[in-house]
């Protein structure tokens, strides 16, 4: 029991992010999806359809559907991922009926609603994924299939959501489905940008005649650097290679330093889409 309590306390930051993210998602669904009869994504999309067709509360469909999916996939997923996902589903299911009781008096602007919905849900989903959890639903299926067969999560999500939008066509009509596709695009763009913003790094590969000075400059900025002993293929001379993961502002400072101290240096800068390890993203977040 003590170990469980310590584990929960150690994840308080992730829990706060997931709680906030799911409150935002529930707010977006109730105020920017249901009033306009827009289709939604994943299990939430099926819950919205059941509400349109049979008047069933979306929170019940979300809760039951996710419970079945967790039961199906728990053997293939980490306890941390499952715990955070259960927290995510619980918060989402609790706040949906709360927001249903207090709807906002918004103007009936469908385009505004679909854009705002995509931004809110995409931003919230990005925060939840960065915290190491998920919104449940089809994310659970995607994670299981990735672990079993190496299927890409993004590709799977696209096919599933296209299928759900196709189902929605016979229920809500063509115009809402088109708006739903716009919302799906805004959601995807926002999700990608939020995830990159929280984990944005630049990988610098440096070949210089003054490696000690460059190493000192990088470490003085609080960043690590790895030195690899290389050799020039043409000259046969030793060429130390420095590798470092930097923030964008540090790259600007590094280039200014090399321009002044060693203008003959060779530097290659590329985007690092994900960095795991000490000082960066935790392995526990996977």
C-alpha cells in the first residue's frame, strides 16, 4: 500500500496534466460538438453518435467502451500507461455530465465551433500524450497493435477516424461530416505542434579544430556534449566529432561562437523529434 501511495505521489505532475487535459476535452465535446451535431473521433465519436441516435448519455458509452478496451489490452500495456489512462477516462466521464448541466450560450457559428473544438481537443491530447497517458478508446487499441505488430499509431488513428466519420454520414448528414473533417485536420495539426513544442530539441554535430573550447562553451550553457574520436577520410588526420542536443536558442549562440572562434568548423544541425534520457523526456512516459 505504501509503495502504491509513493508511486501516485511521484506522478502528481502527470496526473494534474491529465486531469486538466480531460476537463478541456469534455468542455470541447459538450460545447463545440454536441450542440452542432458534429461527428467526433474515436470512442468519443461513437458516444456522440449514440447520443444523436438514441439519446444515450455520452459519458456512459465512453466509460463502458473504455472499460472493455482496457480489459482486452491490459496484458500488452504498462501499468503506468494503464493507470494514467484510467484516470483520464474517469475524469472525462465525470465532467461530461457536469458540462451538460451548464451549457454555454454560444453563437451558432459552425466553422468557429469546429476550429475551436479541434484546437482545444488537439492541445489537450498533446498534453496528455506528453504526460505518458492517453485519452483511452482507440488509443488503447493503437498502443496494443504497435507493441504486437509494430503498427504506427498515427496511421491506425487515421483509418479508424475515417471509418467513424463515414458512419456519421448516415446519421448527421454531409455538412456536419465535412466540418468534422476540418476539425480532424485542426486537431491533428494542433496535436503535432503541442507535442513538438514540449519536446523540441536540435541535434548538433560539430567538427572543429578547437574541440575543448567548444565543449566548454556547450557545458557552460548547462548542456551535455559527447566527444567521439573520428578521422578525416582524405587527410587521415584525427578529427574529434562533438554531438550535443540543444534548445533552439543555444544553437544560435553556438553558431555565433563558432563564427567568431573557428569559422572553418563544420556544423550539422537537425531536428530531434524525441529525446529520451536524463535531462530530457523520462523513459517512464513511454
